[in-house]
């Protein structure tokens, strides 16, 4: 477990400069101080929605393919607590 903890500490230390740069970004400063126009925030939210939806589709496609290729049990057999058709 110590190795995992050490790895996590190393990664956090390596990412600290990037985190600080992100936290000092002018967009976040404007948002925190109320200087960001509502329209800009709506645009950002819309962009994030599109990005997340696209990411979910990208993840879902390979999972659907993998699921359809999964072996099935004969009708009436059960897999754990679920019942197969």
C-alpha cells in the first residue's frame, strides 16, 4: 500500500504546477468575482454538455460491442440473481 501512496504523492507533486496555473486562470477569477457575463457562462455550460455527451458516446460504443459479444446462457438459466430470457 505504501507504493500506491508514494505514487499518488508523486503524481500530485508533478501536477501541482498545472493545478496552480488552472486555479489562477482569468476565467475562474472572473467567475469568482462575478465579472463573468451570464452569456459567457451559458456558452461554457453548453460546450461542456456537448463534450461530456460526446465522451459518453465514445465510451458507450466499445462497451456495447463488448456486451453484444459476451457469451449468453441458455434460456431459463440464471447468472447470479438475474434471470436470462
